[in-house]
């Protein structure tokens, strides 16, 4: 999993360097990504504590997955409104794909150890997205 994360980060960094035009800073994307990161982190913490118990069962958490998909869709719409947001959109697509994978794992029965691994992946993805948005902000200052 570490190799995959490094490969993803390397490809995003390479793409970023090759882009001639990057969209300007949008505080809605920055704050939305930060809020989404906190929502996912809180969920993973709760899930880690309840994994293997009735409280941690997938059926009790389907609303979380729907809510997160909606949040990502809103962020995608905001980012799509500006040319040059390809990296942001790709980051959101990657997060959305991994939310879908988490949902499948959760539905099949996820362990606390698996949650710790998933947390690392999401932490890396969100940090990359938030730092990229903050770099846009610094660029404009």
C-alpha cells in the first residue's frame, strides 16, 4: 500500500509541475476539504472503536457514506467552475474512489487494524489536497 501511495503522490507532483495554468485559490474548496477530512477522521475513529460490534455494523453507517459522497460532489462542482483545477478534481476523484472502497470493506466487515491502514491513506490524500489548496493561497498573496 505504501508503494501505491508514493506512486500516486509522485504522479500528482509530476502533473503539477507540468501544468502551465493552475486555478486560483477558492476558500470554499479549502474549507470544504478540511471539513471533509475532519468528518472522515471522526468517522474512522468511531469505527475503529466499534469495529466488530453491533454499533460498528455497516447498516448503521450508510448515511455517512451518502453524506460524504454529497460533500465530495459539492466540492467537485465548485472546483469544476474554475479552469485549471484538474489536480484538485483528480484528488477529489481519488478520495471518492477510496470512500467507495472503504464502504465495501465496511460492508464486508472491517477490522480495527484495517481501519488504521485506511486512516493513513486518507490522511495522506487529504493532506495533499489541503496543502495544494493552501499553496494556491500563498501564490496569490
